[in-house]
C-alpha cells in the first residue's frame, strides 16, 4: 500500500468522521433551535483561530520544504563530485583508472539501492556505504602520480573526493526528521481545534455546508500529510534520493 493510498484513505476517513458528527449533532438539536443565534464574537474567534492555524501550517511547510531542498542539493553535490573523480582519473594508467571507477560505481549502486532505506529506518548513514566510500578515498589517495599530467590532476581529484565526503556527511545530518514532537503536538491539536470550531457555528445538513465541511477537513489532513512526508527527505514516499546519482551513473539503477 503506497503512501498515496494511505493519504486518500486518511482524507476519506477524516471527511467521514466530520460529516458523521455534523449529522448526529443536527439530529440532537431541538426543534426550536435558531441557526442564526451564533454570536458574532464566536464567528470572529473561529475566523481568527483558522487564520492563526493557517500561518502555523504555512511556516511548517516552508521549514520542511527548505530542509528537503537542502538535502537534494547535498545529494547533487555528492553525485557531481564523484562523477568528476570518475572522469578525471582518465589520465591515470588503465588498471588504476578502472579500479577507481569500479569502486565509485559500487559505492553509488549501494547508496541508491540500499542506503536510502537504511537512512529512512535508522536516521543515519549506512556503515557499509561508509566503508565503500573509504575504499574510493584510499584508492585515490594511495596512488602515487607519475608524470606532469598525473601530478597536476592529482590534487583536483583529491579536492573532489573531499567535496563528496563533505556532502555525504551533510546528507547524513539530514537523514532523520527535523520537526520536533512538540511541533507535531501543536499541529495536530490545532487541526482538531480548527475543525472542531465548525460545530460551534450551528452548521446544518444542507449539501453546501456538508461539502464545505468535508473539503475543509480533507484539506487539513492533506497539509498535515504533506508536512509529514517532506519532513524526512530520505524516507516516506517522495524522496530526495536517487535522481542525481542515476542521471550521472546510469548503471546504478
């Protein structure tokens, strides 16, 4: 079951709960109930609660989106640096060049196929991928360049390995979720209060009111799901994962 199916079921469930409460509440109202008796101050408070919660949701979405964009950028830097190493070692002897490229391919393939899932489950870099990266580093640093061309290319290759390592460590720091539990408590509590305020306005069972109530509750559920999904760039469904690596290393698919 994909996360999109879960989202659809959650939105349907939220709509069903809200509409069921509305209908049951309506049945229990006395015959002489006046729907126009809702005080103006209550309508104003309801509107202000909705506005404040919308601002909080917007800030939360902006925060997790920024974190996702940063994670994608680190992945791109790492992939590009490793690609540069793979290309620049062409000046090395065939045996050395082929070994370094093979080590890079092994690392990239393991990252794409295994490390994303490990990061999602454990919130940190995979030890096995770290070992494969160290193999690449050792192959590059242990080689003694021969001739002017290899000597001139040696330091730039080391620099690209350092860039890849720095991007990898930054990626590891973004492996887990960034939204604190207290913030999630506030978001969920705010959603309950905001949706619950619908019932203070003496909503009736007319089709327009029921449709608006259902769509509003579904929208809140979707936004909370969006925050949850973006909060872990290397987990859940939509990931900042393999595109950069696969585009530069097609064999990693």
